[in-house]
């Protein structure tokens, strides 16, 4: 049986097609005179995959999708827009009008980045303002505009990792089965929703503490389950029951990132004490989300269409939508001011960099002869990074786990995707200490397995 799948996200509106390159004029503007960040009007939506990591001299085309309400005459959306771009992260922006492609009936627009900016040693930063010319509505992408633009960092000495053609059918066995839960509603079981015709949904996310405690978000049963040393504790959570992402802070606070529902038509980030009582709920700056993670100051969310990591709270206090947007960053924030930036280039290359401020500390270019799908996880560990990404053909798929170090891939293995029931799209793996944990499901229940990684040198 092939079940309908929710959107697997790789950090962008993948598949925005190339348009026809047209004439582009440049005009210098000061940041003070640019359009202020704003939310889209009803009926106007936009998508953009940022150019986050560029090779010097590489041709770069910024692509956008503008979708607005149907016109009375039946013609395509009357969209337009402009990109504001500058070298580095300071100074004046240049204005580049977007060019409408031949397939503009599907809302596709583009702009070429001038070669002088692509080759700039400090990279470049930019944002766009997109319009529905029929209604006069506009939207700024990313939401923070000039205060928190998209940023592209130069890759000059990236470590090359060539995966070649993936060999399916030889996945690594787990080092430990951390938990096994059958479907049901009793303590120690996991809720299951859906049907054979429409597909099933099980626990949508999980997290792992420093002491190895695994907390499962059993949203179908409106609860969290804590598993430690073979024992389970349940905590009631007043969640909506939709596929949500989940994170547990060091003090036991549980953060739940929920999708829209009939009662609340916008995505919400909700914070609960360790006993399940509510602390606060905050609407996101953008219209939707891809992933929840913990940053140095609290929960942070990869939001869309900004395609940035926006903080949801700081030291226990929720941030309003304007504060979130103004603090957007291109990478997932980590300790000591570092962040991890991920850039998908087509279906055969993944670029990864660890940056501090405006400087690239180290970077990798991962290439594959087998198509690469969603990126589940890229996180620092020791002197490198751990990456988990899906590779696939028309017949099958597996996850590839890479332990990246300066010399290349110090460790590599495959993991079978046990995805009988749906979860949140980017919530199937967690890195805790020296181990990688996988959330999986079968027709009999849900499980979490542990894979121990080689010691970092």
C-alpha cells in the first residue's frame, strides 16, 4: 500500500523552475528607503530557495514563486517584484527587478546575481519585495527584510565528499533498541490515527536528553511519554493532535510546534512545563514551518517562506512576530555564536558550512550519483558535523549518515527508513552526545533505535 505522504522538506520550495534570463538594471538605494517587512495579504503567497553557499564566479539565479488570487478575466496572477542586494552584510542595497519567466502562469520569476557580488570575498546579502499588482498586496521575503536579509557565504576551500552511487540493501543494525511501543492508548503504548485509505499517523516527534531519557510526543493521545531505564512516565499535554515537532529543554520545558487546525488556523509554538501545564503560546512570524530545534537562547524554528531560522523565545520568554523576523539567520544557531548553514543544489549536491558571524570556519560539498532527498539533520559534533540525508530511486529509499570532518567523511553508514506511520517531516532523527537516535514505525508499533558513532578525534 502506498500512503499519501506529507511534504518532505529540504529547506525550501524545491522545484521552482528556471525562467528566461532578461535584461536587469541596477539602482543603488539606501537601506532607510526600502520597503518595511510585512506579512502577506490574504491570497498572496511566495516561495524562494535562498542561495546560501556559493562558489566564487558561479552563475547564481535567484528564483521566486508568486501565487496570488485568480483574476476576474482568468489570466495568470499579475505578479511582480524586486530584489535588494549588496556585497557582504553592510552598506547600500542595489535594486534588481524580477523578470517574469515564460512559465509565469505558474508564478515563476527570477533575477541573476551580478558576478561581482558572487565573487565578493564577504559574499552577499539580499531580500525581496513581491507584489500582487491586481490587489496592491505585497510580501517581504524573508520576513525581516533589510533587518535580517538572506545571506550567501562564499565556499573557497570546501572539503569534497563524493558518495558515488548508493548501494541499497545493506543498512547498519542499531546498537540498541531504546524503546518499543505497540499501538494503543495505555501507558507505554503509542496512539495511531488515520485509515488504510488515507494513511496513518503515529507519534510525530521525539527528543533525547543528555542522560539518555527519550521523550515521545504522542500527540494522538494528547500526551508526552518519558522513557528511561526501561520505565515510562506519561504527561498529559493539551495539544491539537496534528503532526507537530517537539523539543525538550534542559530544565524539562517541552516546546511543541503545531500546525494549523480548525480551531487555530495558524501555526503555533507552545511551551509547557515538565508537568504539562502551559506557559505560553506564540504565533510564528511566517505562514508555516519546517523544523524545530533548540538554540542557545531557547527554541528556534526554520520558517517558510523566509527559509530562515527564527528564534521563538529567548530565556523562557516568547518573542512576538516582529522580534522573530528581525532576528532571522540563514543557519541553525549553535553555541559560541556558530551556526550551521545548509544549501541544497539540485538533486545531486549538498553544501554545508559552519559559520561565525560573516566568516566560514569550515565547509563541505557532498555529491552523489544517486538523488538526494530531504535533509533530516546537520549538527555539530566534536571537530566536525553529523549529517543525515535521504537518498532514493523510484523503487526505494534509505537514509545516509555522515560524520564529516576536515578531511572528508570519517564515518558513513545507511539506515533503513521505517516510516509505516507519518511523523513530522524532519523529526525522525536526533543527535545526543555520541549517539544518533531514530524514530521509526511498523504495522505493530513505534520504536526508537540508537546508533553509536565513532569517537571524535
